[in-house]
C-alpha cells in the first residue's frame, strides 16, 4: 500500500502515526509546501518574540519521520490532483502516484484587495515559520520601530505581542466593533483591549485599511475613516481560509472546505481529508463548519490515518475552542459564545479583570468564556461535549469553587473512572 500525505501539520503527522500503528510496512510519502517539517505553527509568534528557540519549535522531526519509514518531500507544492489516475502533479511537474491519499493542506491567509498593496516591501502575512523569518529579517534590516497589524483575531493579537516584545510600537486595525469578535463578547474583549493599551498598543476598531502608500517600500496606511498611519511594516492577519483552490477541477466535493464523512473520506474513493481544510459537523448545532483548531486537526488526522490503513473508526464532530494568553491574561473560549435570541440563557460574572460567561440552551451548556480564571475549563468543556443537563446545578456554574462535586453522581463516577474522555485535551 502506498499512502501519500499532503501537508505536514498536526492532521498529516497524526495520520502518519495512526497508519503505522496498523500498517508497519506500507510505503508513506509526505509532501509539504514548506521547508520546515513537523513544527508547531502556534509557536511562530513566540519564536519572533524570542520566547522559544528554534529547537523548541519541533514536535516531530524529520529524523523521527524517517524512523517511521516516511519519505519526506519538503518545499514541494501540489498543483493538481487527478483521482481517476491516482496521481498528484507538483510544481516541478513531477507526478506522484498513490493508493490512498490524505489532503491535510490546512488553510492560507486571506488578503483583501487594498489599493497599493501589491509590489511593496514591508507587507507580510504571518502563519508559517518562513513568514516569521521574513518578518524578523525585515525588522532587523530596516530598523522597524512602528508596525500596523490588520486584524484583531488570534493571529493578529499574538503577532502584535511578538512585535511588542521586540520593542516595536503596534497599532491594531480591526473592522469589527471589538477585537476577538468571533469568540469574545464585548466585556471579554474590553478586558484584553485595556490590557494591550496599558502595554502601549493602539487599538482601532470599526475601521479598516483602504490604501497603502510608498514607492518600493510601505511608508504609511490610509484607513477608511481617513486617518493615515506612518509605518514601515504591515502584517495582514484578517483570517485563514481552507487551502482548496487547486482542487477545483479534481471532482472532490468542496463547499467552504473539503466535505468529508465521519471516516474522513471525501466523495472520491481512496481520497481522505483532515484538519483546517475540511468541513464537518459542529457537535453543538449539527451544522457543517470548518473548525480550524489544533485539537480538531489531531483528532481528524488520527481517524483518517486509521481508516486509510484498514481500520474502521469515526470522528464524532468538533466544537470551536481557543486557549490563549494575551497581554499576560489567560483566556479560554469554548463552544458557541456569541449568541442572540430568547432560546439562550446567559450567565456571567465579572470582577476586575476576571470574567466568566456561560451560555445555556435547552438546559445544556453550549458555550463558555473564561478570562483570568481558567482552572475549570476542562470540566466546562466536558459538560458541553457530553451535552449534560445542567438544570440541577445551573446556579453553581459561576461559583469560584465549581467542580465535580456539583455534577450528577453517575457522571462524576464516569469521569473519575476515565470513561468520559475530553478529546480536546
């Protein structure tokens, strides 16, 4: 059996390990467009901010993969998939055959059309190690002291923190009315915004960049409001979309992402997909979505790998989740946290920079926001995943000491015996 894996992120690498658990001898080829293989993408901002060394970036090395008998093809971009021939075509024209194929191709940054954006130095996206190298080298070469980050989501905020660690003055520009608008409500966002401002960061909301000025190198950006900000560096961090454009003529079904079933199979025989490029069911509302987070990619990758090697396992679906420290404040959001309507009940408590929010629907906990007090995130996540009726202890959810003691006896027993598994951990 010849397995070909496209993509060296958590989905692809966990698929390889799952394959090897069932098939010790099959041929495995790993293709990645990146030069670096087996590193943790969330750490690139820490690398830029000098909080981790290059050695700490890897969670799986090329040597480890070679010990598993994997042929690694770095810096190789797949440009076409021809399922009827079971062939991939790379950017060099090489044709690579497969018996079973996994597309773990992740996402790619969305860059909007902005006047003057093209053809200038000093404008970057920031999602790969190679992006980090380019930004770091540019800052050193041009003695950058001011930067603008377009986008107030997680990528934008973590990049902002890294730049500030280097002594760069940062201005965040966000189109929405607050930063982290997808996962945070107004109060949680306000806490992080104030903390960033205290550290010297400017945060501009309800605005966006409409033009970039400069000859060969960026010199300033012009906002929709008319404000002009001088800068030598612009990081575009609006968001990431599934990297699926090159598959449009392949016959593989694509909506927003690659459509897969519970076995991570696409509509094309022997072609699987996993990770940020896929579209599967949200456990809370049953809607097909792309949930681009590490734990989902790991789980999907393992399911795909087992099934490619002849197993029969199913992926139950995922939920949105983010855990990140910003401006020294730990935060976690799980499930559906920005909701409107009479069918939802929202409980919240705030005290200084500590904030908790619980979203309940039909007596089930469906969303949690925790700012500065995240100790019980695992218990809340378990309640969401298990869809447990919380009506008997709903009034205790916000208690400082909320824990297993409040849960039904049978559920506590299962958790303590390890029968209730929180795969997000």
